[in-house]
C-alpha cells in the first residue's frame, strides 16, 4: 500500500443502510403515484406533490432520533412514512375521515402527532419555524441532547417569521436545524423574484449561525450531512441553516400545472431524479439487485392498495355540535388555590402590584412556567411588573426576547409541546398586531385541530387615558373575543387582577389577559398575600340596584362606580364581566332581569365592540325582560388621539351619563 498521501476517496456506504434508505425513498414515491391516480379518478380532492424532492424528507428524517421533533411542510410525505405512520391513517387524514389526525377538521399535513414527534404546518407556512424555536428551547431547558428540525420552502424565507425564528434561535443558541428546500419556485414565482442572494445559506452569516448548501437530490448526502450536524448540535446546542438544492417536478398543486416552468429545466432536473439516481447507486454498490427491487415494489404496491381500501371503507364524519364545541379547549377542571375565609394576611396592593404578585405566585406554583417579553429581565419591563424576577427565578425562566413578537408567541406553542407553560408580555397591547397570526391561527386552533394544548398566557397592557396616542392606547380585546379557541379576561381591580392571572396561568389553554395601564398605579385595595384564584368565566356583581343595569368591564367599571357616587339618587345595578370569553350569560340574564333596562359600557370603539355581541344576545334571549332598547356607550370610531382634550372626547366617560339618562327616560 502506498503511503504519504491521505486518500480523497469517499468511504463506501454501508449496504444495509443503502437498502434501508432505498425502501424509505421508494415508498413515498409509490404512494404519490397512487394518489395522483386517485386524484384523476376524483377519489382524492387535492394533492401537493413532492415528486423529485423525496431525498430531503427521507434523508433528514432518518438522520434524526425517533423522539426528535420534525416540523414538515405539505410536500414532505417522506417525513411521515419514515416515521412509520400507518398509511391507512394518513389516507384517512387526507380524506377528512374521523380516524385521521384532525377528525376531519383539517386536511393534508396540517396536523401534528405527539406519538410520532411530528408537528405539521398551517397554510401560512412560516409560523412553524417559530414553533420549532419553542420546542428546541424546551429541550434545552430540560438539558435534553435533542435536535429540532423544521422545514421551509425557498419562497417561505421571504416571510418575516423566517427572520424572526432564525434571529431568536441564534440569540438563544437553540438546537434547531432550519432546512430550506430550494426548489426554484414559490408556486409560479421563480427564485430570482423572491430573493437576491446567490444561495439562501448565505443568509446564515447575518444571524451569526452556520449555513451550508447541499445537493437535496442526493439521498446519501442529505442523510450524512444532517446526521453529522445533529450529532454536533446535540453536544453543542446551536442553530444551523441548511439549504437543500432540489426541484419540484410537478405543480404547486396538481391543478396549477407546470406551464410556467421552462421545458428544458424540467428535462434537466428529470435526469437528476433522486429515486432513480439512488436506485442506480444501490445496484452499482451491490446493495440490491433487480429482482430484490422488484420484490420491494410488489410489497409496497400491496401495502398501498390495502391501506387505500381500509381508509376508503371508513365511514364519513358525522357532525356533532357538542363534540365540536367541547374540543375547542383542552379539558381542564380548575383546582382552586385558596378561598376567601382561609387566605390569611392581606396587604394593600396597587393594581400593578397585584399583577406582579400573581406572576410571582405563578412562578412558585408552576416550576415549568417561563416568562418571555421585551425588557422584562434586568429592566423589569417598561411598567416594572417583573422587577426583581431575574434575581429570584434566573435567566432561563425570565427571558428577555428580541423584538420578535411573532417568533416569541410561536415559541410559546413550542414550549407547550414540551410540557412548559409560558406568560408572554406584549410591551403594549397595540404591538400584538405584529404577532397576530400565531395567536389566531396557531394558539387558538391547535387543540381543536389535533388535540395539542397551547398553554400560553399573553399579557396585554391596554387602554387610553395617558395621552399616549394611536399606537400605545388601543383597546383591541374584540380582535380576540371573536376568535374561537381563545379565553379573554379583563380585570378591573387588584383582587381580580391577581386571582384571574393565577387562573389563566393554571389553565392549559391560551388566555389573553388584558390589564389597563391607567389602573396600574391609580387603584389599590387590600388583597390576600397568599395565592388564590378568581374563576375564568364568572362575572361579578358590584352593585345590585334596581333602576338600570350597567354591564361593563375594565375602566368602564370605574366610570360606572364614579357616576353612582356622584349621583346617589341613582340606583344602578353594575355587573363587571371580568371574563369576556367565555361570557357569563347567566349573570347577564340576572342583571337584565334586575332592572329591565340595560346599558353596555366599554372603552373600545362602538362598532364591532364586545357590547354589540352582548346586546344581540340580550335582544334574542331576554327580550321579554326589557322595558327599553339595549343601549351602548363606547369610544368614538376613530384611532385614539394623542392630545388630552381630543382623547377625553374620544373616550365615552362623558357621553355615558347622557346615554344613561336617555335609557332611564325611555
């Protein structure tokens, strides 16, 4: 043997591994061919083909450990087959059958499964990148040497979630592999019209992370590169951006076709078919022979036909309204902490102190609770709610975040997948618009879709009265009140602020927790030092009068109480809703019956406000109890103005008295 030079020859691949890889890449191709046939026969309604890209899904999945989470897209059938999900169940999912993973509530690969450690995408594509951050953070907090792998298309890298997810992962050194399938097109738009960099992997440098570009049609290269990276990341947690060059041989979906693709490009990539290329390598290496390949094909053909027959024989879904509503939230029986007779010592606390008390108690009661938000650690938050928390609970549990609302809200869902709770502070409720999608499309819908709870509380400093202008004063609770799958609470006093926050933290479902900024340091009360709960979904009667009923919440409670104090001859029944979703309809009915005249008061603008829904329900369910039309008093239908005089005119406090007088005189 000659010495003196290091061999540059690649080591021969293991034949057993090659046989395993061949079976893994052949199965999704044959399933796709069957699905395309069924599509033409009208037996499948829609199909997103991954033909030509299978090496990426298969190679990456087999490179990971079975309990490492993968977040694929709708063209990654190889992820699901490589994780050994029974094919009949996948077909049931595609057919919208009850035996599928979403009980007919969603289609395609829009689902997750804890059993197989897969979390599917939603149609917005980008959010799963942020969820991957949360799963990886959960693994890191548990000291688990695990990798999370999340897919993106090349066009998806243009979305803000891509930037936010990579930025957060880099700042926090999260063990995530961001795998981009660069197939040249986003539906019909070519890459040249999506981004200007030569290779997407070059973007990694901007985040301070590693980035590599590999041949996505070479199954062995994908497998070996992801294996290498995964082994390294398990030892040294960090994110890596992997760009896999490939090509989509069929349309974005079958209906769209490929007329927009130059014929020569399809011919060029057709010669690099990953299945055909790997089959040749297996034959050349002696890992398989022609008769063995034919036998595998016959085995898979029988398996696929049997699975199709089994899935198609399943009954169609039958609608059950009670079941639909019951599955909206994760089952939860509140465990009450403390009760008024035995809560012991009380202290005078301002509204803001009560919120801080509730957070602190929650951190002690739930060791799996993570706080996240901008400037909440050393600085204590812009309102100082979390001042001192960093020293008490440490940087792992009290986390300053980059200016990435969408990524952090998505990470909250990922933490839930790993068994953590999170409270996420929006610096101002107005800024939640930058994270709207993960709340209304992921947090709110995940349990209904596939049974995964979203154990996330979003703290929302809200409201006007401080001359803060249009972008720091909005009342936006109605945005979320309308969204099924979210609970919405809005305390008006220190006692409720602490008790509702503790209930929100204990609840395994997503809760939007609104706290009025003007109340922070303007109201105080004697409240228990010990932890206690105020039940979500129960309104509170503040005053049981007989002249007229005022149904309100938040700052409206104080306006109603102030008017009652100023006019002692008035005899108002004041109901503080406290919880906006779900509403306490029994308490509302009782309040209507007490006076037969109702005015609904809230700070939010009139049109589309929560008062409209309450009024509509009263008109339908309590019409016989009314002696006058249900009236509403609310803010103007304009943005919140900056100037104090304009802001006072915007708010309903002055109009409220006139509206009430009109109601009483009807």
